[in-house]
């Protein structure tokens, strides 16, 4: 696995909603086995950037290159087939389906035989033991943190190369946030590339290898996490003071 070459390379991307431009000239890289944290205050353009990368929003300028291929014009399902998974904000799971049914639905696009699909489900249970314990429970009956782990597990059923995570800590208690971040750290150890959007700066920094900060749809800071030894500098960038 070559971690020096980015799996995802976003260059000078502009995007938005119809005629409304939200993302202006955003560039960032995500490498295999590394977490790139995309930070910024509300309205900075973080989620819109993820939507442009995943294909949910049109890229009006610039390029999105994935695994050496320009995918800027591809539909979302075509990006999924190439190895991209997007866990949107808000713990989006099928509340009236069981934990195991949610996971099986996540593996649907791979069209695996039942035995192979079973192995994938067991792999998710190893990563998130709590899901194995609650496999027969309706997803809507689980806690917010457990639903977030299920949403991630469902995305991982497709065996992606790149995981886009949008605010996985949203609405969770601090102790649960730490648990979710521990799982994110474990994922990068498997070689998965992760682009993490977060409002919780300290939580994001606990797992980040690289940090990109947006303000009003533009990159205002881009640095290796190891080079940021003063969180005050990061907060200044976060609130648009650089």
C-alpha cells in the first residue's frame, strides 16, 4: 500500500446548490491509512465539500480525482462502485429494521453470496462488538452512539477504500464521542482512507493525521496534525481570523 500517493485529490473545486455557490476553490488530499480532518465553523462549506466529493452536489469547477481517475462528472452510485462510502450527518439508519438487517442492506451493492456476506457482517461485529450484541434489536431502539456505529458499519459493508464521515460526534455525549473516535482510529489502521468532517476540534485532532480548515467555502489552513502544536492557532483559523 502506497501511502505517499493520495487516494483522493480535490483540486480547486467549486460547488453549491443550483446557482448558489457555497464552496470556492477548495483543494485537499486524503491518503490510504490516514485521517484528514476537515474543520470549520457552521456554514464554512464542510458538508457541501463532502457532497461534491460524493457526487451529491455538482462540481462546477475544479476536479475530484479518486484512485488516479477524474470522477468529477460521475454519478454518486458510480463513485460508490469505485470504493467511496459516505456516512452523512444524523445517524441515518433504517430505524424499523434490525441491526443485522441494516448491515445486510449495506452490502447489497456488492452482490455477494450469502456465505461471503455473512463473513462481512461478522467483520463488522468484530470492529463494533456492541452491534453484534444487539444484532436482533431494531436500530431505532438503540442509543445515538450505537446508531452512529451502525451507520459506519453499514457503509463499511461495501468494503470502501475511502470513508467520508460527516459529524460522527453530533449529538453524542463526550464519552461516546471518544469511543466513536477510537473506532475511526482503528479503521485507518486497516489502510482505509478517511475524510472526517467535525465541529469537535479536540476530538478530530485526536485521530487526525492532516488538517484542512475551511472558512466561507475556502481553505484557510492546511497542515499535518503533528505540526500543529498550538490549538489556539487552529481555533483562529477555525473562526476565520487568519
